[in-house]
C-alpha cells in the first residue's frame, strides 16, 4: 500500500506551468476538476497518471482549492481519518472517513478484515 501511495504523492508545486494549466482548467470547468478529463490532461502534460493528479487535487497540492478541506488537511498531515459531520456513512452512520478515498473508516476496516479472513480460509466453491 505504501508503494502505491508513494507513486501518487507527486508534489506538483515544482511545476509552475502545470499549476497554471490546473488553474485555467479549474476556472473553465466552473470550480472543479474531473479525474477523467482535466486530471488526465494535466497528467499527459506532466507525464503522470490521472490518479496522481487527482490525489494532488484532493490533497490541495494542485494550486486550486481542494473539494473537501477537512480531508485535504488530514491527508497532508498523514492522519488515518478525519471527521465528516455532514456526510455520514450510508452503511453505519459513522462520520469518520479515510482521507485518501473518502470511505467510512470503520466500515472499511471491517471490510478489509473480512476479506483477509476469507483469503485465509480460501474461496468458497
């Protein structure tokens, strides 16, 4: 997981032309960026994946406002979760979210534990 995270943790502030392009795309798209279009265009410009650009946008490292400021702060600090009072989990109603993928922290931990237990016992036939 850390290798995957490292691949998408590019600091785009080192590329002023990319930041200018990001700001232009952000303005042209009325205040947001889409992973499949604007992030892909920026990724092609820099030679990075659209996921790396998307993660930079979510962290607030793209020179434009992050869509979720609390998530961006937690991600920047390396915290495992943040509290999203206005967005309860559909499954359990919890408000703790993972910064990277905006999922309920407790439900995601339970899902991972169940998947790990299932792989230990083998697939059902």
